């Protein structure tokens, strides 16, 4: 019974904001970087930065 009360209190406390925070985290950390990588200007910038590095990074170029 005590576990049910704790869990219900937790869900009641964070139930409203949890989907919003979770959705924002997914958008900021997964969707936005993948969307930016599809922009040609961002791709050319990353290639130019990769060419200017003073060391070799495996998997780039």
C-alpha cells in the first residue's frame, strides 16, 4: 500500500510536466541535431571545420 501512495504522489506531482519536459528533451537532443544535419549550409560548415583540424579524426574525411 505504501508503494502505491508514493507512486501516486510522484505521478500527481510531476504528471503534468513530465510529458512536456520529456518531449522537449527529445526535440532538443535528437530531432534538432538531425534536422540541422540536413541543411546544406551546416553540412558545408562541418566539412570546412573538419578540414581545418590540426589532427586526424577517424571517420571524418
